[in-house]
């Protein structure tokens, strides 16, 4: 059995991306609220959430 066969059989999982992105978005929103005020909750959550999705895909 070659590497290509075993890699093709494994379906891609999105659990790490979802959990990492959601957790990072919550943390980013809290940090944005504490450091920059209420108007920065959504932008900070989006930016940190995208970084969380990237990290989640690495560890997935």
C-alpha cells in the first residue's frame, strides 16, 4: 500500500478548524472589548478567529 492510497481513504475533518476558530473568536472579542472598547469587539473577533481557523487546520 502506498502513501497515496492511505491518504486518499481518510476523509478531511473540520473539527479543529471549527473549534479553533470559535474559541479564538471569543477570545479576540474579549480582548478587543477590554483593550479597545465596545466598538472593537467584532473586528478583533474576526481577525483572531481567522488566525484560530488557520491554527486549527494545522492541528486537525
